[in-house]
C-alpha cells in the first residue's frame, strides 16, 4: 500500500469535499478485448458497495488497489435513481470480479466482469430485454468461466450458460428448451472441468440429470431416460459430485415411482450403481455425503423400518453398504440425524443421533481403520476439525453445576487433552475458541477463567501445555473480550475488547497480539462518545499485512470502514466521498496467501 498518513487522508477528504464528487469515471465496456495467453497475477485490492443517505441514492461498486491507495476506481456505469449494483464476487484466482447491476435497464440485472488492472468492463451476455434476468451466478473453480441461468430466448425458460470471463463469449450448455421447461440447478466439479445440471427438457414434472464436459464439449445424461415410458413421472431430486470429479451421486425414484433411492454414476464407464438395498414404499434416502477421498459414500435412510433413520456406509468396490449404528428396533424412537461430517483424511465419519438413549442427541464418530464407532461426551453436539482433520476441538460441560471446558481429541489415538486449567469458580466457562486452519500447536479461547462474568482471551501452547492470558490490558478492572481472529499465517491474533480507560465509556477497541513478541497493541484510534467498534466485523488481508474493521457513529448513522496497515498507516475509505456514505460488503480480493 502506498504510505500516506492519517493526516494526509483528512486533507484528502477536505479536498474532495471542496472539489465535488470524488467518484472516478466508470470504465468503458470493451466488446473486443485483447486476450493474451498469460494469466495476470492476483491483485491486492479491496472491493465494496457504497450508498448515500438520500432516498434515491444509488449503490455503486468501487475497487481500491492496495498498492495505489490514492486510486479509487468506480466500476459500474452511472446509475439512475433507485438503481444499484446488487452483488459482486472476486474470481478464485484474484484477478477479476464480476458484478450484477441494473445500470442499463431498471430492475434487470446484467452480469459484467471488471479487470482492475486494465480498468475494463466486459458484459457476459448479449443485451437483455426488460423481461430477462440473470440468476444463480458462480465462478468456475479456476476463474476462467462464469456459469449462470438466464431466460435469454423464451420468457421464463431458464437455461444454463457459460461465459468466458476474459472475452465475454458465451455458450449455452443445454439443448433448446420449450415453454414450461427450465434448468433447475447446476453444480461445478471441483476441478472445474465439468458441470452437472438438473432440468426437465421432456416433461414439466420430470427432472433429469446431465453433465457437460468442458474439455471436449460433450453433453451426457446421467440417469436412465425417464421420458420414454407413458405415464412415468420419475425424477432426480438431489445430486453431488465426488471430490475427484469421477462420479456423481444422486437421489431419484428411478426404480419405483415415489420411492427415492441413492445411485452413483461412474463417468469413466457410464455405469450406474444403486447404493442402498431396495426400498419399499414409504421409505426414503434423507441425506448423503462423499468422503474427501471420493472412496466412501455415507447416507442416512429408513432402510430397515419406515420412519427410523439409520446410518449406512458404502465403500468403493463394495456391492453393498454396511450399517454404522447398532440396529434400532422399529418402535425404539431412535434416529440418526442428517448432520454428517468427514475428517479430512476420510478415516472418521461423525454423526449425531439418539443412538443410546431416546430423545438424547449425542455425537459419535466411526473409524474406518478400526471398524469401530466412538461416542463423545454426553451433550457434545458441535465440534471443529483441526490439524488436517486428525483431531477435533470442542467445548464440554460434564454437569450443569460445573464449568464448560475446552478439549482437544486426537482421533488416531482417541486421547483427550483438556486445554484450559480448572476454573476458579464452577460458574466460569469457556465461551468460544479460535483455531489455526491446520495446526493445533496453539489454540486461542475466550473464557471468564479468572473473574466471573469478564470474558478474556487466552492462548494454549501444545509444546509445554501452558496457558497465557493475551488480553492483559491497562485498566483497573478485567477486560471484556468479545471476539478474536487469527491472521492467516498464525503469527497474530486480532481481538475486540472493552477496557476500562477511566472515562466511564465502554465502547470497544480493536487490538492485535503478536505471538512471537508477546506484545499487544491497540489498532483503532481513540473513539468519541458517539462511536463504537463493530466488535465482530473485522478481517485480515490474505497476506496478513492489513486489517479491515468498522466503526459506527450513532449520531450521523455512518459505518466507517478503515484499513490498518502494519507499517503504522491508517486508511479511512469513507474519506474518498464528499457526502456521508455507507460502505457495504467490503472485502479483500483473494490474493496470495502464505
């Protein structure tokens, strides 16, 4: 970021007010963009929507390049009263963003891609009429394409299109549909080379599943043709790609009308395998989930008794699925619920259910290596994976009269470690915890560990099992900490707290703890009596160099978005505008993360 002091930005704000609007001219749309083979590098930028206070105020899209922080770029065309940019999204590779806006026809969203380096906009479709509308937009995983649904040819008939995000060239994926037909939904494969979609091309009441291969331009039907039998009303209901993109699992009443069963389509040999045993009328598949390695498919079904949900697992190469939970009796009242989770190594499947005691929901995990299921403590209904899925972290209260404590469970050894020390008072509790993405060597947590009612922030270190209070701030009383976030590199923790500074005003401040130096520094400038920190709305930049946060002023009703640079500079985004402005959806582009 170009280094300017906060004084410079205050002067800039005065200059902008004196000279009129600070908005730049919107970039011209390029209908014949020059394309090079070389993909540009990710852009260090921030995007946001800005809206004034007037009744007819528009909502415009802006991009600020962080390495040129005096250069604010307005993206969309000038808008008429009540018109606005409704949504925007950065490409996964961080080079461009698309946005939806009615900047040409009121209430008709059009899709455009903006290249900040070229300051260039490209429309992703032909000009639209006032009855056409874009829906369900999404980037391909590599950022080269954008998929969307649009009734481009027939009013109300949504069809699936792919747009090249660099040229704007579009391709309709499905064959032509007639009135009353439409593409219902679509899903990208994880590698972005294929896209599956659900449509009713032959009968309004029959939905069928297809996939399109972007590498060779071929379209394939997944389910057997349902339209060939007179009176047949079979349909596909849900579908998911396997993570490796080689299979599609889907539910359909493919064999018996109104009996929904689970199938897997293999793209390599085009064969379909039914996963569950044959179901009778009144039974169904409730949920299913691929393992990360694509070799296992778990599902919940009332396969044995109608209305009794149980958990089954189908493993690659097997002709039948195995039941995970113990057998439930028909009238037991027990069920396995739809909350399924896999560990990242695909070796542990977690699920919730009243497996042991009717009406008491508990959490279990099934280990595929040992072919054994384990139960977490009674009352554990939520947990988070850490360390590449090799362990989980959770809060547990053994008894309503005792404190809630924080635990780490190693899934390979089933060894449990208590993170926090024993509480001083049984009424003290761990409230929340914050994990590094793939590392359990350090865990931050929020608790009133030392003083009842005052939540403070602590850091647990696995190497020596030590716990350090990191919210030790000046003031005569303990500090109330509200929220915390790790930087992506795990070297800093940002947290919001409400220290007593002797002025009788508790309005929240933003701090950063440096793990290496063990130092705490306050980030935001002093707040007035009317200003408060939005205590859980702050974000690290992907390269850990900036911290974005919001300040709310109760008098003028404005949310101020500020960016703190760790070289000591502060940028107030609101100062680019001459009027009071509210900033919405401020976000960093997904530039390089270490």
